[in-house]
């Protein structure tokens, strides 16, 4: 990755990091738009014509998939792309970058859930 590419990634991350929950959901919405058959993999979406943007199960699944599947896919992609340059050190660097991203996503989703719960509690009083 060139310095310019690294700078572009950092610049775009600065824009994206403030909207992780919505972007996580958008990521999965795009997967389902690109590959509609993938909807059948989600029991809570099978019988729906539309993708529910506010489905809490989809949001929870987004975090789980990012943690388990996306990391592996990312590491394999980078390994294939870098070929002979790939090393355990590079693997560790990308794994750490991914883990930090996943932690940020998880923290944002927990904060969003806590805020929603607080709003419900206030409205219930």
C-alpha cells in the first residue's frame, strides 16, 4: 500500500467512523441487494420482500458477521493480493486494524442500544 493509499484509507475512515452502526447495516443491505438469494441465509428475513433497515436481529448479525466472517475474508484477500510480500507480521498488522474497526463498531452499537433503551425508559415513565 502506498503512502497515498494509506492516507486515503485514513481520511475515509475519519469520515466513516462516526456512523459505524448505520454503515454496518448499509453493508449488509448492499450484500442483500447485490445477492438477493443471500436473504435466505437469514431466518428473520426469509419471508420478507424488503430488507428491514431497523431490524435489531440484522443489526446484531452485522456485528457477529463482521467479527467472524469479514475478518477472515479480509485477511485472505490481502494475503492473495500481496503474494510474496505477505508475512505473519503483515497478517498481524491487518488483524489488529480489523480488530480495532470491529471494536469501534461494537462500541457504537452498544451505545446506540443503550440510548434507545434509555429513551424507552423515559417514555415509559
